[in-house]
C-alpha cells in the first residue's frame, strides 16, 4: 500500500482525515500498547464515518445520523425506579410461581424464576431501547456498505462483511476502560487489520474523485447547454 497516495486521497476528502490517517499509520508501526490502540481505533472510526458521508453525498445519498443510545438507557432506568422494581430479585418480588398458567408461553406454563411481572411503562422503555439499538446497528452497517460497496443497501457484499469485521476489531479498543480488560493484541494482528482497512479505503477512494470530476464536468456542460437554450428562447422576447 502506497500510504502517500492514500494520504493524498484522504486529503481530498478532508485535510483532517489525512492527519488522522497519518497518525494511525505511524502508531501501527510502533510497538503496540493499549493507549496506542485507543488512538488508532478513534482514527479508524472517524475516517470510516466521514468517508461514508462523503461518498454518500457525492452519490446523492444522505446517511442517517448516528443514534445515541444513552438517553434510551436513562429512560429505562427512570421507568425502572419509578416502578419501584428492585435491582436484585428477592423472594418478595412479584414473581410468577412455577407452574402458574400464562398465555403466550410454551405449554402455558413457566419455570420458577424465569418470568416476572413488570409495568407497561418499563416494557415500553425497554422496547424503545431495543428498537434504537437495532436502528443504530442498521445505520452503522449502511455506513460500512457505503464505504465498501458504494451503496447503502444492506446486502451480502463480501467486502462490506470484511470491512465490518475490521472496523469492529478496532472499535473493541476505542474505549480505554474496556480495552484495559483485554490483553494487548499482537502487532502482527493490528498491522493485518489496518492493512485491510487501508486496502478497502484505497479501493473506494482511488477512482472516486475521478468519477466526481467527471460528474462535475458533465453537470457543468449540461448547465451551460441549458443556459444556452434559455438565452436563445429569451432573445425573441427582448426584441
């Protein structure tokens, strides 16, 4: 991989992305540490998301904003506390007893402490959280598909799957507190994953700006032609 050429391609997207890429590429060549992995992971995340937005806009596709899950978690916590539900299941909790009949359960019976009654307010809050999580996952996959395949369609493109695995690898190190719970990865693994990321980015960007330039020329000629037609149609009126 010619990193100077890829850096130049990122420069055309945004100068800041070129800086992030250069920083990550330099760290990949140094002895791997968890602190370095956190920085590399943040660089990969920002490059991935911003390239997806750029490629999408150029093709007329506006990708959905990333969804913040924290507010939904807060709503669940508030509903849970408002319902006076305990954080630990105790004998006094309103549990369904073993053998008690309930609709919708296999054989119309349940097993001991497998089920518990909760208010609909709590259920609704949890349902909203799950929906938001599913939507966030779909949005993230659409961004990856835009980078890997140039489309936001959620198909079975092998490059999209590969980029998803690569991005997820780095995302597992994006938060230091979580990264500290894992062993330092082998440098060979980090370099291999980063090389995969570079290769997919280059495959998307290497011809991307040539296409954009061609589209710009086509649109420019079309606008000039349209302006010429308008001028011709307006000349008789001016006379």
